[in-house]
């Protein structure tokens, strides 16, 4: 992931200072292996922002078990819960500084709609912090995406899910 990408994101989000006297939530989204974590961490560091990922601690500790043993509805509710918990964290952080979030509600909805969950209710009822900016990272080279995923220390259930080209296409189309 190039410094040019970070500069472009900085330009899109203005000059890195609070907008209208308040701090901003910037979300980096996309399927596994597109560079979300790398971009989100670098952008947060460049901006002096707080980096938050979903699921955040302490929920990340049970993620593997939920992904491995939970049904699709169970996983959807777990990830929705993790977004709600992250939103509470983000709300507190936004009093002090900008926040860059590695995945948020968009990923949860896209993945689970693609897996058959009918998510057609008004998410505004959850009163989550709404992003000021949301960026979808995509990668055109599937071989490169898979190389990135296999170079990780651990392969997640989400990584395995994306091995199926049909599922990958369904998730990508949900982001549109």
C-alpha cells in the first residue's frame, strides 16, 4: 500500500483537522485482503487519529470461536454487536480526536446479506456513530489478494469464505 494512497485519503478528508469544530470518523472497508488494516493504521498514524478495528477488544478474543461454531445468524448478531460496541468506543474517542475505523457496519451488512441474512431494517435505529467518510478498498488482482491473506499469521473463517468466487462476488456486489 503506497504513501500515495494515504496522501489521497488525507486529501479527500481535508487537512486532517477537525471539521466544524468536531472530530471525524473515517471508515476503511472492503473484503479481506484488500489492504484495509494497513491503510487504516497508516492513515490513523499520519493523522494522529485513534485506530479502532471491528470487532474490538474484548470481542476479538471470541471471534474465531463464533466464526467457526456459530450459524450465519449467530455470526451476524455477533458482528452487529461488535459494531455497536465499537460505536460506543468511537463516540468517546471523537470527543478528543479523529477516529479511523477498520471495518464498520458496511462490512457486517455486505457479508451477511451475501450469506442470506435479510437485513432490510433501518439501521439508524441502532443510533450508531455515522461515518463522516467511508472508503471502500478493492483489489483487481485476486492472486495478490490471496497472497496477502495466506501471508498472515492465521487464516480466518472469513478468509476461507472468500475462497469461493461466488461468495466473493456476492459480497462485493453488496457493497455497490
